[in-house]
C-alpha cells in the first residue's frame, strides 16, 4: 500500500489561497457596515443594482445598437435610391421635383451643388454609436466618398456624398430617423422605479429595525441599572416580539430575586445587629475592661463585616442617576490621603461632569483610593472622560498584587495576606464591591502593573 505525498509547491499554493481568502474576509469585516439596518439595505440594493446593470448593458448592446442600425440602414437606402435617380436621369431641371419628392415622401432635405469638394473629416465624438453605424451603412450601400456631421445640431444630421460627375449631394434629415434617441426613457423609468423601491425598502427596514434598537436600549439600561425614559413594549416581527417578551420575563425574574435577596439580608442583618448590641451591652457592664478589649474588637469587626456584606449584596438598583463632579470627587480623595500622611495627585482630561449613580460611584472610587492609601505613599489618579467611555487609572507605588492573583482578589471575602489587605475591615469585599458597582454601570474594574511600580486599578464605564 503506497501513499501520495503532496509536493511543497501544492502546499504553498494552498497556503497562499487560504491567506488571500483570510485577507478578503478581513477586508470585508473592516469596510462593510456593521449595523443590521445598513447590512439589510445592502442585501436589497446590491442585487437590484446588479440586475439593472445587466439589463441596461444587454439593452444598450442589443436593442439600442439594433434599432440604430436599422434606422441608419433605412435612411441610407433612401439616399442610395436618390443617387440612382440622379445618376440615371441627370437632368438639372428635374432637381426641384426630386427635392420635393425627397422632402415630402422621404423626409430628406437635399441639395445638389456643382464642383465642390467635401469638407475635411470631423473628429468622431467619444461613444458615438451613430457616427460608426451610419458610416458603416454608407460604406456598404453607397460606396462613394462621403462626409457626415452629427454633432453640429442636436436634432439634425447632415450627410454629403460626392457623386461620379463631381457634384455634391447634401442630405439633411432629423436625428431621430437615424438614431434611437428615446433610449433615455427606458433608463429614466428603470432608475426612477429603483429609487421608489429603495425608499419603500428603507421605510420597511426602519420599521423592522426600530423594535430591535428599542430592545437593545432596554437591555443596556437594565444592565446599567437605569430606568428607561419610556417603558419597553415588544413590537415588530414575531421573532422580535418573542425576544422582547423573553427579555421582560427575565428582567422581572432578576428584579424579583434582587428584591427577595435584599429583604432576606435586611432581616438577617436586623437579627444579627440585635444580638451584637446585646453582646456589646454585656461587655460594657463587665468589670475588667482590659481583658475585654479583644472582645470589643471582635464585635467591631463583626459590625464592619456585616456592613460590607450588606453593601455588596444590596446592589445599586435603588439609586437614580445623577451628576458627579469629577474634580470635587478627586479633591475629596486627595484630602482623605493627606489625613493619612500620603500624597494623592490627579489629572482630568475631558468634561468634569459625568452622569452616574452618585453614591455608588463615590463608594467605588473611595474603595480603590483607600486600598492604595493603605499600602502606598504616592497615589496618582488619571481621569479621561471621552464621548463614549469614562476611564480612570488609580496608580500607586505600593507592593502590588501578583499577576496570577489579580482575578482572585475580586471574589467576595477573598483576603490576600501575603502582599496587601484589600479593605480596612479585612472582610475581602473592597474590590468585589468596586467591580460590582462598575459592572452595574455597564463597565468593569481591572488590575495591572503601575508605572509608579505598584498596582494600577483601571475603571472603564460607558457614559
């Protein structure tokens, strides 16, 4: 049993073909529109344009050429018949009768002059099908020296033919007798009908795309914890309606789960706080305060842990959107750092006002800044507020976090004891709350190496 091994040349050819195919796909992805409306419009417009181009090309090639050829041949036969009469009956007194017959019966204005030469040939206009067709018919039927002029007058055509006795026969006729001049009517109707169809298609497409856009806006608003300006109502095709109804049901289930979770945690926190208060009162009436310091610290830690967990579990759906002044917020963070003997500087690129949930956003920034203040001496906050995204970098010169642990620290109650503790209470909820708030705004929080040598926390949310 033998096997065939493809040659390197074949393999190289297949590799080049695959590379060209990949490059073509990349070109299409880069240059074709990405929106559903424009892609659907292209699906309608491109076949219509291709069809009309083929139809127009076939019409111009066959019908227009054929009609022009037949019209020019008919006029040339009439002129050939007149030349035969002139050469058969060369009586000059009959010229008036001949001119009358040509004018009344054949639609030709003729004149016979003696001893003149033909004018020099005129340049043939570009894309002049009439000049080529008429010249070919005169050469094939009359076979005498001739001169034609099709460009001096838009409505008339002039033909001069040199007869055997050096006389010149001048023939003038209407242009539409030699040329299919009404072709533009077909083109106008074709283009006009296409425009009407495209306008109708655009109107129908807008009606189908609008419900999808409304569903997208409702989903984005819900993901950011915002309330839409108008309630979402499923509309459009059956598939879009079903997707809208599924979204509404999903949103109701999520809101119901959040409400149940909040109510449960509120009840648990109330019971735990009651027990902690009773525990604190018993400690307060104890005799030896020195021996009970550790117990008081445990109670404080339990309160802090409970507060942090409630902040994390409560979510941010109850707070409305509001305006936050980034300069004022950064100045507050700088004052907080100075109280701990640390230095915090900031810079803001773009508008100073941003629409977010104020309390949640302040908690996010305070968690990140507090984490940097506890483990570093120098902190730098860089804010860039562009048209689409708000990006904030919090850099410090502290010990940082190992790269393989930078996702782990976002888990609730995760504590990184080797390098740096992540919140003041030691519950491991600081970064978890920060990421939860950022994702509630439709963004995220990521960690990386800082140019200052420590940790960089990056907040990026759409605005």
